[in-house]
C-alpha cells in the first residue's frame, strides 16, 4: 500500500501538469490557480489530496519567487486610487470580481509643494502621486504642505486641482 501512494501521487502530478500544459492559457485566471481548481475534478480522495498538495506547493513556490502575486480587494482598490490620473489599460486586472468603479475624484493632502522653473506648481500628495500645473493661471494663495487638495476629472481627459476649496487649476499627473 505504501508503494501505491507515491506512484499514485506521481500519476496525479503528471496528469495535473499535462492538463495545465494542454490547455490554452486562460486570460482570466493564472495557470497555477486553474491547476489548483482542476484538482476538484479528481474522483479518488487520496489522488485529489495529492493533487491539491502539489498544486498548493507550486502556487506557494511561485508566490515566493514573485511569479504570481495575490491581491485582495482592498489592495486592488488602493492600486486603482494610486494610479488615478494615469492612462493604464492593464489595470483592468484589478477590477475583476466587482462592479467597475469609476474613480472621478480623489481627495488627499499635500505632502510636498514646489515650483518648476516655468513657475508652474508641483504638488506631491501624501499617497505618492505628483501633479504638475499645466495652465497659465496665477494662484492668489500659494499651496502649502498639509493643505487639502481635491483633484477631479475634467473634459477631454484633463484634470482640475482645487487646494483648500479654492478656484481650481488644470494639472497633469507626472509621477
């Protein structure tokens, strides 16, 4: 009986590996996750357990090497929020499993403020994004570190920033 288990485990591993190779790579699910899911289809209890053990070990090893990254819903929302202002179509991977949430506005605080050589304002937010003024509007009150800022989408893919609720000026995400 003890010789049968290693042979059975090897057969299950070979079946799992060949099924992962034989199937075209799914665009909605990583191959390692699909392999883990396919273990549910194995009828024999010990063979199914061996399949799960092998697939879980492969998944854990891939995560440790950085070949696969597991992200929960809150982390995905955080990534979408941090990317606000950038045009990145590949971020759609962070929208799976929930309704598409259109982010039109972010509110934050200014972590650092400065001026470019052209006199345009540069705002670095607490969350890490950097926004640069792109219009010629002269601000009557200069932005300061710690002040609240609201950045919202405007027309034609542009963005408007309003510091402490004052008149908005046009900005572009630079970092």
